[in-house]
């Protein structure tokens, strides 16, 4: 068994660095710290890991730390060997992951060459960013799912319609509907990047043309701007390094989007509109939560349409089979962006652009570079390590008597928590909150007021009833809520820009659950609590079949940067 400090150290190393970082170069006997079967662990590899560990955690590289890190590197090789014996590097899941890593790394390396290496941050940009980070903007907006609808709203504004009038027509959310699309105050990095970029370039009272965001289109009106007073040069200089990193990251995102948009325009993309309508109907009708496949993300097999072209562009034509091929590495989150036919087009256009970028990366010979090959190798090894760790974890069995002992020590840890069912009234105005307080004090029924005044339609339609919540659900408001007696109310509670009243309907006490009902949960908790020791035991078992040579005496003469 490991001592506690050693276990904590191992956990820290495992959580931060689960990847081999050496290249393919030959390692001399002098530079070899350990050999696991035929794999040598070099001084260079050790130094790289130790230096990054120091930078991340601040650990002092004393003798104990060095020995533990060398053990970790040896353990990783044992796990990689186990992964290879299990066929994780050759089965369909592993091969799919390898191809995904290769694709993502090609895109990353191309981005570094074409965009990141060309980013130049100047002092004027940093000073402007400093001012913007200390500037708050109050704005309202009109939302449209399509460009056609957005242009129609913009024309209406030009012809004299007001934000208030149009917001009342287009929004279902009462807060936006009744406030003329008012979003309130926001700061930098709190809104959609395109929305924010447009807003910070605008003056008070100005109205934007339709701005394309990830959710559709917005027309923005700036109501007010506030700049933090007393901005000083000393404060700017103190934060300059952070400002530079922040701006570089933002510029990379902006330049990447601009590059992709420019490439998309150059491709002369044409869509099969009637086919897309049918495809969108199927995509939106299916229940994605039941069909998502962890191994093969992409587009679902349930999209089954007749053979026909979907998209044509300079580099060819795609049918459904080809589209599924290029979409196979997309995630559920990316597919979640598909809200309408326009965003479906954006999704497909993005895949077309990505296919062209991948071809450009191939043409530039990126896949033949040592940097690319080593990066792919290291990331695939990381995948193998993580997959093997998961296999070890889920295959560990804890004796029933150990589980039962742990459960009996404190059965309340696995109890059904206390719950409270409440009603809420959510308001956007301090004046109205005062009025509701008066009405409640005069005995007006809480649920009647919730139904009439609350701006949260999801609960107001049900007399303000939220449903049963636990202390964890309520967070910092837990004590306030659970202190209420049945039918007692409290408020207004200021939550962000809203004013909230709460009323207790019913409370259910904590319920101790029998062991058999929570056995799986107990098993998982016990495994998690003892994972470091159990992992060590499993690795020691695997080491019995491995040939290991270690030279820890070389660690002490090893110089680190």
C-alpha cells in the first residue's frame, strides 16, 4: 500500500500528465533511466515531464519526487503494453480514435502555420482591450433564426418601427417581450463572440445591421456604456501579460473564423434545397438522446433518404454517404447547433471547408513532418492509457462485506436527500417586486400572483410550482429555502438582474435507503476512494509478466532546467 503523501503525489501526476512525451530517436545506455520490455525511458523524457510537472504544480524535484515520477513512467509503459495486449490499438474503436486524432492534428498544425504564427498583438490593441475589459454595455436586441427574417426586421426598423413594438411580436420570453428585447448589462467575454465584437464597436444609440451568431441573427441597439473610472497605467502594466494571452487567444479564434468564412465564399457552395428540407425534418424529428453513439458520433444512420446530391462546390459534389463520411468525427455538441435549415447549411458548409483545409494540409506535407507524427503518436498513447485505466477501474471488484462495512459506517451518505417543493415568482423589475410584496402581505394567494406576474413561463403556467429540489440543486439558497415552513414565503431575493419570491409547498425528509438498493453506488464510491492503491495492485500484477530494468541512481545526477 502507498503512504498517503505518495498516493496524493501519484494522483496529481496522473491527473496532469497521462501522456508519453518522448520522440522516436535512439536512446543511448547512458541516457536510459529504465527499460520496460523493449521500451526505453530516457533522461530527456523524464526531464520534460518533471519540468512541466513543476510548472503546473510547484513540486520541488527532490529525491522522493524523482523516484515517484520514474515509477509513474514505468507504470505507463505497463499500461500501454496491456492496451496493446487487449488490442485497443487495433480494434475498430481504437482505429477510429487514431483516425480522429490524425484529422484533428492536421487541422491544428495547419492552423498554427496559417493563423497562429501570423498573429501579431500590438500595444494599441492591448490598450483597447484593457479599456473594453473595464467597459460595461447595456443593449437590447431583436432575434431572428434566419437571415431573411433578420433583414425583414431591419427594414421594419428603418421604416420607423420601434424595438419595443417588434420585440413584442417576435419574442415568447415575457422578459424580452415586455422589455423591448432588453438584455441588460454585459461585459467582455460574456456574450456570443460575433455579438460582442459588433456591440463593442458601436456607439450609444446606434443600431446594427443583422449580426450572425451561432444561434441565428441579432439586431443590436446600444442603450448605454459605462467605463470603469480611474484606469491607471500601473494597473495596465500589472495585467499586460494576461491581456496579451487573452487577446492572442481571441485573435486566433477571430482569424480562424475569418479564414474559414473566406474559404467558404471561394468554394461557390450550392445546396439541394428540397433535399435539405427533408433531411432537416428527419434530424429534428429523431430523439438524439437515444441514438447518440459514443464510438461513431457523426450523423445517425436513421437519416435514410434516396440517393441524390446534397452540396456542390468547387472541389466536388457530396451525397448523403459522403456527407456522413465527413461528419463522422463531429460531436453531439456540434450537431446541437443545427436549429433550422440555415444552421444545417452552416454545419454542412463547415464540413466542406474542413475537407478542403485537410487537403491543403496534406498538400503542404504536414502529415510527413516529425512534429505531426510525434504529436499523433503521443495523443494516441494518451488515449490508450486512458482507455486502459477505465478498463482496470471498471473491472475491479470489491468484496461485498467491504461494501457493507463502508455503507454501515454512515448510511446517510447514500440516503435519498431531503427535498422541498416550492413555488416561485420571478420578476424583472424592483418596482413590481415591491408591489408583489405588498400583495402577498395582504394575503393574496401566491400561486395566483405567480400565474399573473411571473416572467418565467415554464413555472408560471403551473401556478409557479418548481417541483422537488434538493439542497444541492438550490446551492447557496438552500438554507433560505429549507428554513421555510409549509405555505410560508420569502422574497424578493435578488438573483442577478431578477427578483425572486419563493414559497414552500411541501418538504420531504431525508430517507435512508437499504444497502441492496444503493449497492452499485457504494461500489463506485469505495473503488474511487481506494483507486490509487487498487491501481498499484493491478499494475504490480501486470508487472509479473514484464521485463523491467530501472536505474534510479541516475536520477540524482540529472540536471533539470
